[in-house]
């Protein structure tokens, strides 16, 4: 088997280089080796593909290439052993169908107003003229939305406890010292005083909290509630049996993580680009103003330029850098290379989005490209593709658009610094390194006049 070209660097060194500058590393790899690259992980060849035709072959060939759940076991610490990422076959298909009920159009519309109100409630607490870091504030909004949509919980002690545990787990292990110790010690449970051990402790606290809620909700048997948890409690599996409480708990985890972490990151990047480029902001505000006061959420969702801006955010700095891996199970040919069973194939989302032939001047933020051309699902794939495409992709865009529209329509914001924001790799997602520092200058009116906020108002 002749493999595509690739670096001969040891995998541990590749990891350090990638973590130090993820986008720069992938740009260099693509420039040097092309759009199909081999990285060796031990004795296993892992092939990264950034050619749309090659990606199409990977996603559509389900006979020789399988999207095995076992390839995603590394995420089980965060999502449980029975989360949708870890499932296969009919079980996976059944659970995806159950989860997607929550993201139906009627459900989306029902929570649209809540998203706008929650955004206004949290952003209004920022003090006029006082700099703030956007990411944790946006993450607060998106996690609250996620907990509401997935579990039906609004304000209260339980919702706050769940939100606190989610954010704590996400942050745990991300400091430079923690990463150095992790490289030295590996993932060893040395008790709550070690980074990994403390993360396991937080995980156990979260899992127990969610399991208790699942058990209590099943006992209540309230058919009137419209949230993912209620759907799963009364749902039947592929054999006609009710799901176990542990299964329901694990299925809740990925949607909440995605709602809080991935959506929060994308919205923060959007705020950065919109306020870095005045022409983009002005055109966006003009489109938002055309809807008048208190527009319907579905009207906001349908705005073409807002859609283009969101797509360009997800193109230039995709929150998901790679699609979930696939396993070659029978000898197969992809892009004129023949791969043996055991080879791992991964669609490289970031490098596909950086192709000059698809996106001229790919480093430039140009939303207009999405108004001028419709890209295929193998050319633009911010939510992955095939059988593992993100189940909440439409809802993520809906949430992103409503939060941005609410903030931009009502507040005059500025970036604290015009220095370019650097991406920082955080284990799965690339965050803005500084969190995007901003300041509120005043309330905004459609005519473009600014109305001052009361200092310290809530």
C-alpha cells in the first residue's frame, strides 16, 4: 500500500507543533504535501483529506468505509459511553432520529424569543465604557439556551449547578501548566489534586446530577413538557424498549456541550470579525434595521447577509477543525490511493475551507462569497458530514443569528484592541486566544443614533 506523502515527525512532536499554532501548522502541511496527507499515529496511517471529491468518497462510501463509534471513545470522558458519538448501526440511527426531534422547526420557533430575551438580559448587565471579555459572557448565554432546550430547565439552582459543572469541566486542563503535566504524566487519576483526577471528579458530579434529574423526570411522567429530556424518557429504542436512565443521561451530554462550547465560540468569533470590519457591520445593521422593531425570530433567521456572515465565520475559523474519523474496513481506493483495512480517514474541514480554488483570498473575511456562490456539502462542511454530521447544525445557526441580531441591533460595541485575534486550540475547538475584549459604548437606535446607557445599570 503506497500512502500519500506526509511529515516523518514523531506524533508527539506533531501534537506540540499543532497545539502551538494549529492553523499555521495545517497551512504549512497543505502547502507542502497537498490535499491528501498521511500522519502516522503509532503504526496506524491516518489520512487527512481536504479535497471535496475525496471527502465525498469518504462520506458516501459506507460499504468499505465505516464511521465507527469506537473511533470516538476518546470523547467518552465528556459525553458518556452511550452518547450518540459512540454508537453504531441501527442504534446510532435510532438515537439520532430521537435527538433531532428537539431541533424541529416548531420547537426552534418556540424558543426563539427566549434566546433573544436571555441575550438582552445578560448583555444589559455590562457597564458602559468598562471592557469585558466576550467569550465567557456568550458562553453563559449559549449554555443557558442549551440547558433550556435539552433539559427544559430555566433559571434555578439546578440549572446553575449544571452550567457551572459544564464550564468547569471544559476549562479544566486547559492551562499551560496542566498541559505540560498532562504530556508528562498522561491521563492518570492521581486524585482531586491532579488535573485529570479533578476532571474525573467534576465529571462524576455532573453525571450523577443529570442521572438524578432523569430519574425524577421519569417518575413525574409529564407528557406536556417539550424538551429533549422528555422526548428521550418516553422514547423507544430500535427493539421497542424504553431507554435506560443511563442511556438518556449520556445522550443529553453532547447536545449541551455543542450548544455551549461550539456555539459560544462561533458567536464570539463573529463579534470579533463584525467589529473589526466596519463595512461588514454597517451592511449587517442595515439588513437588521429593515425588519423594524421586535422582528420575528424566523425573519431574522432568513436574512441573507446575516446568513453569509455566519457562514464566513464558520469557514475561516471553523469550530470543528476535522470531521469525525472513518475506518477503512475493506480495501478501498480514495483519490487514486488504495488503502488497506485499518487505515483511518479524516476530512480536514479547516484546510478545505482554505482552498484558493474554492475561496479566493481565503484569509480574508468576505461574507459576499456566500451570496455569490452556493457551495456543496463537501466544499463547505462546518458541521462535518455523512452519518456523523452534527444533529443540531440548523439550531446552532438559528441560535447564532438570534444572539448576534439581538446584540448588534441594541448595542454599540467596540473592540478594545485592533490587534488580530489569535486562535487557541483547546482540545477539540479553536477559541479566540484573548476571548475577544470588547466595550459597550451605548444603546443603539435604528437611525444610527446612540443613546447612552446608565452606568452600572442592569
